[in-house]
C-alpha cells in the first residue's frame, strides 16, 4: 500500500496537463444489450478519462459484467457505440493498451498450462499473433509483481483460487496497459490476493493508468476511487462521487439478496463467514 | 537381404512409413487444441462427414467418367471435412446448448449420407470399408505427396500460430478482450482438424481418426506440466505408436489402423498405471485457502478487510 503515499491524483492531473482535452480512454454512448429478447443493458453511456479510477457498482444481475463485456467487445452491443482510446471497437483499437482481468479462469479442460504460458498469452493482441522478443522475461517480471515468480512453471490448474487470480492479474499487466478492467476482484478472495488487487490498482493509478473496476461493495478500494457508476436493472442510476453504503449494509445481520445464484465459486477459495452474535 | 532391410526397401512400406510418421506427428498436435477447447469428439464428427465426402467424390467421378472411379474420393473427403468442421465451429460459437445435438446429427447424417451416395454412384458398402478402417497398404505415390503437402499446412499453422491458438483455446473471452481475431483463429483450428482427418483416413480409417488425435494427448497430459510439453509429448507418442503399429503389421497379417489405435490405448493404460511411481509428487503445501473469517483471536492484530 506504500504506493498510495505518492498522492492519489497525480496520475490523472499529469495526463490532463499534457494534452489539454485528452481523448477519453473509454467513450460509450447509448449502449444497449439485448439477449434472448431481454434488455440486459438499456441506453448506458459511460466515459472514462485518462488516469481515472471508475468503480462500477450494482447488485448481482444489474448488468455490470455485461457492460464491461460490451465495452471490451467480448459481447457485441445490440445498439450504441463504444470507443476505446478514440477508436471504434474493432481492429483499429490499440489492444496492447487494454488489460482485462476476468473474474476467474475458465473451467480447466485437462490440458495443462503453466502460469508462465498463461501470462505470456497476455502479450498477444490485435494482429500480434506471436509473442514478441523478450516475452519470457516480461512474463516472469509480471509474475514477480504479483509475488508468484516461484510458481511460474506450475500448472495453473493445480493452483489455489487466489493464486489463479493473481496469474490473471499478471496476464493483464504484462502488456503494461493504459486501461485495466477488473471484474469483481474482491468476491470470495483470500487476504493476500485482495491486497495484490488493491496494491495493483494503487500503483497503476499513480502511473496514470485508467482503471475500471466492478465491485459488489466499495470496501478496500474506497480510497482509490475517483468516480462511481451505479447500475440498476441495466440502467445508470448514479454517475459521480462514490455513494455511501446503505446503513443496513455494514451490520453483522444484513442479508445479501441475490436475484439469481452466484456463479460457482473457485474450487479452493470459498468465503467463510462465522457469525459471532 | 536381411528381413529388416527388405522391409525398408519395399516401396509400398516406404510410402506407408512416410504417411504413418506424418499422421502420427500431426494428429496429436491438432488434438491438443481440440482437447483444450473441450471438443475431443470433433475429430469423430469430421470423420463421419468425410465419409459422405468420399461417396460424393465417387459419385462425381462416376458421372464424369474419371478412371479409376475413386480418384475423386480423397478430394471429396477434404471438401466435406472442411465444410463440416466449419459448420461445427459456427454451431459451437452460436450456442453451446445445441452443440451436442448438432454434432450427433452430423455423426449419423455423415454415415447415412455416405452409404446412400456410394450406392447411387454404383459402388457397394465394401468400397467404403477401406476408408472407414484405413488401407495404408494401398497408399500411392500421389497419396504420399498429398499427405506431405497437407501435413506441411497442418504443422505450419499448428506450430507457427501455437501461441495465438493457445490463447483462443485457453480463454476465449480474454482473447476477445485482447482484440485477437477469435473467429478466424477458431476456424483455423477447425480447418487443420479437417485436413488431419483426411490424411489420417488412409492410415487408421475415418472411424479411428479421432483416437490418434486424442489418445496421445491423454497420455501426455498425465505427465506434462506445460501446454508446449503436452503437445510435444503427444506428438512423440503419436509417431511411436504409428511406426511400431505399422512394423508389427508388416510381420503379422493384422489390420494396421486398429493395431495403431490399440497400441495407443495400451500406452495410455501403462502411462496411467505408472503415473504415481514416475511423476514427481507435488510438494506438500497447506491445502486450506487463506480466506478471511469474521473471528478476531486474542493474540492477532486486526487485519484490514472490507
């Protein structure tokens, strides 16, 4: 957390000074996503300025993950436009400047892959279909930055849920992105991995990187967040300073209401809640 | 002349050996991507569709009066296999739920279409047997050249684009978020799978093609830690069983395709049985995940948490 001492807003300020009216990192206008006739996102517009840390908040099923997937082109938007670094989604986007950390590794297929191989795949983007020179050294450095250097040659399938997630952070960081997108980095995670997430975001924030982070609760990220967008039923209901948590949300007896079941938790990283009356 | 020299100087055996080595090397490389994409049965589906292609080639050949009448069987198989594999890839991309069913329709449609068309073309089901179960003894010089050319394409794509194909097969969502041409790369995997099926058709037969793509991968992933080593190991296993199987059938009159596949399965059995002995045990570490609980014990500082 020592990176925070440098001052949380220097990055954003520097970028703005350099080129006055900077091109927004993300400019999404009027994005709607309809899946199977159901409107998942309705007319969402979001802008992320260079160096800004944006939290995407909302209950489960409010459309946060769908929005992020639409912003990155993982899922096609039904209508509306998305521009990344000024370029419309497609081959002209400078994809090497985008880093994405999904919620978890896809289910194992049985073919082993080492942490090093997974992280190296983060160096491919757009039309770069083969790893660049020095890929191995860069991948090892990225693993080092999430304290997994000793595990570079282990099978990711044999790692704990938290270690797998740190591999995914390293895969996003290896290309030294100017935009990092994190999907629910605090759900069902061990303490060292949570610290890695917060530390990573703090470090990138200082370096002027834009960050979009999906959060269920603001929690440990609170001091880093510049702006929050809150989604409800697929619509933006708030866009501005991070809102306060509901009063009943912090108590020991508050009940999490889930509209539909959570995705399966990682095999080895369940959240343990011992309620002490 | 010693029997071994005699075997190696027989032109028929030389052609068979070249085909066996190339197929044994290529099939597991493509198979590694298929297993990683959870499409281990795709090779089977393509094989069944290729049978319709064989019969279609035969039919076109008989209409056009080509001699011999099966001259267009292999090109027919190539076309049908490529088209079939692309259809399967599109079905997979569109919706995962119907993928199973689509594959099943292709299996049965492919076989039934082949049997029907071969009759229309004036052939008999017996003509299909050599395609279904392989006929490495009848490999001609032009077959060998076709095999060499297709193997070069398969190896070029499979090894040259290994990293990109790994990225797409490992985590498709991340690959899309990296701007990789996911659809083109997925289709490349489908096409090299189709080409592999058609070159392996002569060696092990359409019904057993998939075994040579998948079983060596199953052996290799028991021991390998990385994707690259899984692929290399699988290829070594594939070449070994193909060569040994072929040599065995030179001395004994048993079907080469089936022998190769049975050998591969025996190797898998042995590899699985010996795994606890041969593989270095994983270092023992605390299996409990480090997860926050809500309990504060007397002698520990309060941890920062959400």
